[in-house]
C-alpha cells in the first residue's frame, strides 16, 4: 500500500522538490499540497505530513497533524530545542515526529564531524551562507551544529568580545555569521582554532539534488519509528561516530 504524503509549503522551492520526489518514488503518493493559505483539514487522510513551510505556519500545522493521526517530517527552519521539546511532550503513542535541520547527507556528516572535533578545540565559529531568498538567519543547520558542538563539550565555549555586534549571533556559545547571497544554494564552514593550527569543516550544497536521499530517508523513518527524532544521525547509524554506541 502506498504511503499518502501531504506537503506543507508546496508553493516553495523545497515543497516543489518534495512533490517531485513523491511522484518519482515507488510506494509514495501525493495526498495534498498545502500552502499557508490552505485549510489544514486538507491534510487529513494522509499518512505523513512533510512540512517545509515557515515557522509561523509550522508551529500550528505540526501539532494539528500529530493530533489527527499523521506522522510528521519537519524541515522548516526555526525549530530550536525548546520548540522541539514542546512537541515531543505531546506526540501521541504510535506516532512519529522527525525534525530535520538539513536533508543533505553531507551536511549531516559535517555537523557530526564538527561535534566530534569540537571536543578538542576551545575556539570555534560558524560561517553559513544561503541564497538571498532565505528569510531566516542563522540557518537551522548552523543552530543545530552549534548546539551539537556545545552538547559534546565538557566545558562551555567563551568566545572573545562576544558582545560586539560584528561578532555574530551567539548560539550555545558558538558565534554564527550569516550571509545571504545570490548564486549560493547553501554553504557552511565550522572553523576550529587551536595552538598553531586551524581546522575547517566545510560542506557546500551545489543543487537541491543533495536533499533527495535525505527526504526519502526521513519519510521512511517517520513511518517506521515512534516518538521524536532530531536529525538524520540515527537514521544513518552515526551513533558510534558520535560516541553514543
């Protein structure tokens, strides 16, 4: 039986990509494409909601979907730890909420590597660039990376001159510098400085094709799991790399 998928944010670039993936993937079928103006009731009857909208719409649609028996995959930026925790507390038994800051497998690996390396450096900053149509900053990927670095460390980071505006936005003690530029899809660099050396972990997305495999994996995971999952780390089996095996 085909998995019926509703897409919120269908009129956007990511929503259009998700719909194309559904159309080209055996076992998936498009139930409905929703925009922020579409009544949420149109998702009813679907098995899973893929949300790639904006935060205001997402915060309403995700609890609605879970309450009405859908699993959810959330690719919308802005879902920080506190917001995710509020949803995790109300996920019904047998349902799944999968929050994915970035569907690119390379980006997921880059964040995982940064969290490992971050244990060994006390000077860490993130530079991220996206296309000029992206309205939020810093990106959800950068926020997630900073949170993962901080969680892996024994002691908190203390960046110098953190109060200066040009020093970036502090997330979990990690300065993040955001750029919005024409010609860019997505680019993130985690720069780690030590005595006499600098390590840079960089991931660049060349096209939206980088998200295809991750979107398929996330939908599959939402249908086969229960509870709340954040990121694709466990889906990819990265527990050993991250020290959780």
